[in-house]
C-alpha cells in the first residue's frame, strides 16, 4: 500500500510539473470535468487490480496564462519630435539638406556683420573726403586726412602732373581726369558690393533646397507605410514632420538673406551716390584750376 501510494503521488507531481513547464506560454488550460481523473500505476497494471482513483490537481478557476501584448508599429516609433530629435532621426539625405541650410543661414549672418562694418567704414571715409573737397579752394589746396578716402584727389593730381606739358589741351585734361575718376568710382562700387551675391543666391535657392528635403522625406514616409502595411497616422507623422522641418529651415535661411540683401542694396546705392558726389567735387576743382590758369595766361599775354 505504501509503494502504491508513493507511485500515485509521483505520477500526480509529474503531471503538475508538466502543466507548469511543458505547456506553451499563453495556452489556455484544458477544460476539466467535475469527476476526478483516474490514473493507473504500473503496480496496478502488473497486479491486475484497479487502483484507487486519484484526482489530478485541477488548476484554479481564475488562473489564466496571459501572453505579453503584441508590439505595434506605433510602440516602436520615435516620440522625440523636437527639432533636434527630428534631425537625429531623419534620413541622411534630409540631414545633408538641413546641415547645408544651417550653414547658409550662418553665412548670411556673418555677411551681415562683416558687410555692415565695411560699409560703415567706407561711408565715413567718403564723407570726410567730400567735406575736405567742399571747403578746398583748389585741387592742390585740398587736404585729405589719412582717415578719408584720398584716392580720387590723388588720381586727379597724378593726371594733372602727367599732362603738365600739354596745358593748352584743357578739355582733354578734364576728360582724362573724368575717365580716371569714373574707373575709381566703378571699382569702389564693386568693392562695396562684394559679398552680397551670396545673399542673393541663398535667398533664391534655399526654399527649393528645403523643398527637395521635404519631397525626399515624404517619399521615405510613404515607403515606410507600404512596409508597415498600415495607414496609422502615428506611423506617418514622424517622417512627415522631419520632411517639413527641411522646408522650415529653407525658409529660415532664405527670408533673412533676401531682407539683408535688399538692405545692403539700398546702402550700397547710397554709397555710390556719395562716391558720385566726391567725383563731381574733384572735377569741379580741376575745372576751377584750369579756369584760373587760363585767366593767368590771358593776363600774361595781355601784359
């Protein structure tokens, strides 16, 4: 009897361990009836007698093995939709577009600072030269301080010196001086405009570069939709947000570039007008000196 009881207990324990370990995860327990299940031991089979029925341990009524919930596409999506997070999660083409637009924006602000200082310096020098010429009685008497732009006066004096042997050709002298001053004025205008062309280029191309990044990002979003076999907005939103960020950066780079370019265009135009006034002042002194010289020669000839 003791051996038979131990055998029945061993078989019951083995069945219980099989249910706990051997059953697949998430499988529902098999339905059991109210009647106990009889298990026949090896000793009962050998003796030919029916053993006492042993009830298999029934699982608890409310115990159910729960499988972990399946992860959907939305659970694996990035949730960092800040500008920096979207940049990190973007495709390499979109990243290259964003970096290029950021560099273009940085160049715009560098040109703004550098060109503002340059134009302010050129304007101050030109104003000092114009003030000195306005109060000078003659070209030789014009005193141009070192901080003023004395290139126009120097060019007129040099042409006067080279034409000293042909004083009778006064009209030709004035034409040669005017030509020299015209070339200096053109060079001054080019120097003042230097560096503003990049602003025009950024203002004209940055929106289209940003649009290229947007098109590329939306294309990748549609590819992701086809691979995920879902039209859930949570799957589409991050890619579209990254794509639209490229367009936003394009506008951020283009709008200041256009505004700054127009600002510099007005300032350069004002500087060129100031250079034109300086050129006219030099020509006025040359003409005045030639008139005095003519009167002097006439007085000598009459005497």
